[in-house]
C-alpha cells in the first residue's frame, strides 16, 4: 500500500571541509510534529577514510621526493667541497714545489 503524505523538506549543511568530513548538503524530511522522518546523507565514512589515506600517502610520496632531491643537493655540495679541497691541496703542493730553491736532496 502506498500513501501520499505532506512533509517538510529542509537542507542541512554538514561537514568540516576536510578530506575525512567534506562539506555537503543533507536533505531532511520532517513531519508537521517536528519529528525527523528521514535524511539522505551520501557521505560514506569508509570512502572518506580511503581518501584521507590516499591524501596522506600523496604527502609521504611528496616528502620522499623532496628528501631525495635534498640528498642529491647535499651530495653535490659534498662532492664540490671534496673537489675544492683537492684543488686547494694541489695548489699548496704546486706552490711549495715552486718555492723550493734547490732540488730535493737525500741526506744520509
């Protein structure tokens, strides 16, 4: 049996705007006594949890890529410092050799 009745339809705002609780409009159906008869909230907390985990995973991947980039930069800087130290040592040895007035002699 079906029956046509009058109801009051309202729209309620819900959610915090975050991935795990997005903003949404929830239609609600009320009788004339002020009793809530039904509401239609399409929000699924399981889907929300998956989206939240996916968002976190995306941040972890981005942080990993950032850390890998920083590691490459640090390695390049360290390599550059090694090259600078080697070049400085080469300069010092060259300068010392040039400053020698007499050939090196072995004394017994």
